[in-house]
């Protein structure tokens, strides 16, 4: 079987999801529109000092980091990414080029370490989780949020299931992503020794013109050429999927978004 490893090096930076893609900023904005309200609600659960030090790991296009700097006046908000091109013009944040796989922070540097839609894509996710716990000060919080595509595999619609399975396979092969691990997050935070673990799960649908639907469509469109190159779907499948999404009779659960948090005591 042809795997993407034989075509190019595996990993986020070489993948169809990386920042050099022409439509990447627009795609990240669709992601932010779905998930920012949910992430903001997760921060409401945290008991924070007046001027917290907050790390947003793999901050992407930075809308959440920008919101955090406004939400917590006097806070130090550090936004990191391997590619910081979309973070440079956001007022009130410190931007650091940082690879979560290999780069460290001193122990007990932050009151909150947050990562959204990052660890599911990094094969060393469990190791990074353990390192991120060490970056949190006593009394501080680790907040991990990720997307699971499990609902799309449960669909009764064969075309949607085929396209969804193809997307999951592509993410696994080209990046090393695990698009099902999000639902295990609360247990993983407890296993890291965190206290006061809490979580919320949101279901995103397609075919209903919701922000989740727009994000799903933007990501599938960006994946299209790679899906075709690997023979995971045909052009007819992709065209039929566009028509299915536009069919007023069709709507289905596509993803869950899990926000999980725990405290270092
Ligand atoms: C799906 S985007 C999510 C962005 C942002 N967290 C959000 O939710 O809006 C994943 C981000 O992780 C970054 N990334 C990928 N691998 C990384 C790594 N090893 N270290 C730090 N950031 C990484 C990508 O550049 C991208 O900006």
C-alpha cells in the first residue's frame, strides 16, 4: 500500500494542515469560530490569581491568546507555535517559537498551560502531557482541549463514513494524529496526578450550516488533494460529499470537542 511516508516526511509541518498552505489562515479562523466560545467557557471553571502567567501551546492564529490577554488584564500571555507567522500582530501577547515535542520551559513557570487541537496531532502526546504538567505552578491548571472524530465513524451514511474514515487515515499516516484520543482526556489528566479534574464535551454536526460544519468543510477541502493522491477517496466521492452536505434532508454528528482541566496541587 502507498503510504504518505514514502512521499514526504511525516509530521505536521509537511502535512496538508500546515501553515504554508494558502487557505490555512482562513481554515484556522473557522476552527476558532467553533471552539473559542467553548475554550472561553472552560477558563470560567478555573480559579486564577489576579495577574496569571498563561501559556497557550501551539497557539495557531492566536484568537484565544488575544482573548486571554484582554480577559485577564495584567496577565502574561505566552503564545507558542512551531510556526508563528499568524501570531505576530496580536497585541498584549508574548510570542515564542517553540516545538512542543522537543523544547522545554522551566518547571513551575505558569498558572495555566493550555493546548487546543495540538496534542491529538503529536505522536508523543502522552510524554508532552507529562512535561506540560511540570510547567504548571502549584495551584495552577493544565487545560487540554482536543477534537475526536468518533461520531463521524458512527454515521449510518456510507459516503460520509467513507470520507470520514479517509480523513482519519490521512491524519494518522501523514501526521501521526490520533483523532479518537480526545474522549480519554479526563482519565489521562487524572492519571497525571492532577486534582479537581473537570471536563465538558460539545458535539459538532455537519450539514447544518453551523460553525462546526464550516470548519469540517474547510478541513476536508484542504485535505482533498492528499486524499486523492493516496487513493483514499475518488473525486466523485468528494463531489458527492459536497452535495450531501448541501442536502437540506442531511445533517449528522461529525465530531466531539472535549475540554478537560485539572489542577496541580
Ligand atoms: C489545529 S492547529 C490549532 C491552533 C490553535 N491551538 C487553535 O486551536 O486555534 C495546530 C497548531 O499546532 C501547531 N503545531 C504543530 N506541531 C507543533 C509542535 N510540535 N509544537 C508546537 N506547535 C505545533 C501548528 O503550527 C498549528 O498552529
